[in-house]
C-alpha cells in the first residue's frame, strides 16, 4: 500500500484545483491507498464551513468534504500557521482537521511515497 499525501494550497474558487484535488482523493481511495490530505496556504479557505458559493455561481467545496470520511480518508491536516495568518480557527472548519506546525508537516511529508500538490 502506497502512502500518498495530497497538499491543497489554492483557494476554493476561481480555479479548478480544489475540485480536481477532491476528485483525485476519492479516486485514490478506491485503490486502497494510505491517503493523507494537508490544507496549507490559501488552501485552508477550502475548509471554511457555510461558504456562500452560490452568489458567485460556484459549487461549495466545503459541503462535500464530509464525504472524505465515508471514503476512509481520515488523515486530514491543516497548516496551523496558515490558519493563524488568515485569522481562522479550527472551529470555523467544515470538517475536523488536525493542525500541524512546520516541523510536523515536514515529518509527515518525509513518511510519504508520493506527494501531490494542488
């Protein structure tokens, strides 16, 4: 079983990265891989609950994130410094994500067979 880390660095709207990452995560889970996902940088905005995406005619990515657990994707992490820099807390997130500091992110990355960045 391969260990794969998906790193989401982009804001949820304006580009297709968030949707592409979600599609790739779900596809990889079908192949019984050991999957982790890290939201870093502006990617932390993907996690905010109660987004008003309809006003910009987009799909609310955060509303689909609870499906990750149904696909056995339970290793969900968020860059603590990215949350802090954007004035966010874990209480504002649509799903549970474990905050990691830079050393913990590095340690996580070092244990992976593959890292996919979106």
